[in-house]
């Protein structure tokens, strides 16, 4: 578990408890519960009714071991009927962009929520992607790209309503969206929703021309990093990557970095001895040689944390996001 994410979800659990009057007997579900990181904050506060839905067998076993009841499956109609009107809080962090049948998914969530329950979605923010040129968040797992406007329209079709929005720093720029039953008057519409909609309108993220400009900026960014790596390679320096998230596959393949990167270090044991797709770049859990001149950080949203923890590995660090 990354310390950054542990802290992120710990603070989130504190906010939810404070703002929504949750107590140790509240029923809480995390969809795509992974290794339990989104529920650990509640677990540490002695909450007893914690549930996860996680289709990956190894990860589901991890959450069960720490005492969180976990359904090893994808969210489906059968399970949602079994858990109907059960939860005070349902969270889906970095999941909402991954779901192809998003209508059925959200209807299942609605079934499982109590009338006054809250559904909280954390999802990468299209506005930030365009503004920051973080195109590496575009890859096969992400079948949806969301703005507050598109989310608002979508939820209204399922008879749900966004009542509050926050911007958060996960994955290089995300939003946390709070959703409720429209007839639930316990939580009033927050001014934040209007502010985000106004900001999106100003950037014109629903206009084709905005994406043409975005594309040109992506090309300029690619040129900068290739020029820099060409120069480093011309000096016979050893370049190693750090971090093998899915976004690294987009970056490496689009930038055509195969010839520059000797290998990639990633401390996730499950990725050891795997390869970056469509390349011969191997993923290892520790340096293969003592001498590394440059480390290119592909998990750029953790750049500071990675550099601090691994400062002795290389002479210089390069943030792939800021060439």
C-alpha cells in the first residue's frame, strides 16, 4: 500500500464519519476494494460492518485476511438484490472509469443504498486531463472519461443526484463526487457543483476544438522528452524506469521509448518479471546493476515520494510528466 494512498483514504474516512454521522455500526461497502486500502481507515476505528466487492482472487483473499467481508466477484444484479437497501455508504474509487456497462453498475449501487445512503465516486477528471495534458490516463481499462457535467447528466438518468464535488490529487488529477437519492433532503445541493460546471464551460471541454488543441500539446510534449532522452543516451548514460502503472504502457508506447529504457523497477511483487506490453522492457523489484545514471519516473503522480525513497539508486531523476 502506497503511503500516499493510505493517508488519502485515512483522511477520507475521517471526513465521511464527521460529515455523514457514520458510527461503528454503519454499513459500508467499497466496490473494487483491491487490497482493502479504502476500508482500512474504518477498520482501524473499529467499524464492524465493512464489505468489499473485488473480482481479483488474490486481492479478495488479502481483504478477507484482515477481517473485511469480501465478495470475490464483479458487481452484478444478483448480488445487489442480496444486499438491497443495506448500506449507509458505498464508495467506488478509481473504478467508475473502468466499467463498460455503467448503467447496470449504477442501478445495482442504487439498489444497495439505503434511502438516505451516500454513494461516493472518485474518478480521474477529464478537465484536468485536458488542462494538464495527462494523456497517459487514456488506456484500455478506462472505457469512460468523466466531467462533472457528464456525471450529473448520467446520474439524473438513474434518478440519482450529485450534491457535492471536490477536486483531489490522486492519479494526477481526480474528482470526488457525492451522490444521493434526489428525494433525500438531508443533504442540500452544495455550491461546489455549480462552480465545477462553470469551470468546465469556460474551458470548453465539450467542444471538439479543445481536443484538437490537446492533441497538439501532446505532440509537443512527446518531442521534448525524446530530445532529452536522445541527449542522455548520446552520453552513454544508463537509463532505468521506475513505476509500472498502466499509464506507463501508454507513455512508453506512444513516445516509443523502448530503445532508451533498460528495465523498470516496481516494488509490486505481482509485477516482477513481467514486461511492459508491446516492448522488451522487463519489470524488476530491485536494480539489476549498481550504476544507474538516470531514473525516469513513470508513476509521476508519486514522483516526490519515489525520489525521496530511492535517492541513492541514481545520480538524477526525471519526471516523465514534466520533461
